[in-house]
C-alpha cells in the first residue's frame, strides 16, 4: 500500500488482515512478530490511495518526492492513517526495526492491545 517497506501495525487485528486473503483463510495457529520500530520523523499520509514509496519522501513542501535528488531532508518513515480502522507504520531500512517477540496465536485470541493514537 505504501510501497516497498517494512510494515508495522498498531493493532494485531490490522496485522492479521495481511496474513491471508479473506476468502481463502488458512486454519490453524499463526505467527506474529512483535517488533520495535524507530519511526523518527514520520510523514503522515492521509491518502486512501497512497503513492508506492521506495523510501520516505523528502520534507520540502514543494517536492515531497521519494526520488528527490535535490538534497532535501527526508522523513524517516511513513504513517498511513486513512479511512481504515488502524494506522500502519512503514520504514524503508532494516535497521529501523528489530524483532522483539515471536508469538503464536489463533484468530480468536489476538489480544495485543492497540496503541494510543499519539505521534
Ligand atoms: Zn525534495
């Protein structure tokens, strides 16, 4: 949705939506990776049909391109907060996140609480 990044969600429900398609759910336990993400300065994307970023956009209001070559500063991450229920957090470098806990669960016991909406 926001390009070729590493996606995090504020709710396990959001992450579960990406496990498999709604029409072809696979039974059994799933694995979920809880990770810490270093979002830094985030670009808040409210677009329901966002650009497919290859890296965070530049911070120059007249540019905002992910392929900027004008030496503008860049955001460190993208936060997607569109018309859907839960926000998504996207980083584009592997050193901005690290796994914390690998959890096994079934759909009925997804119990990781949502994070408060503060940035
Ligand atoms: Zn730029």
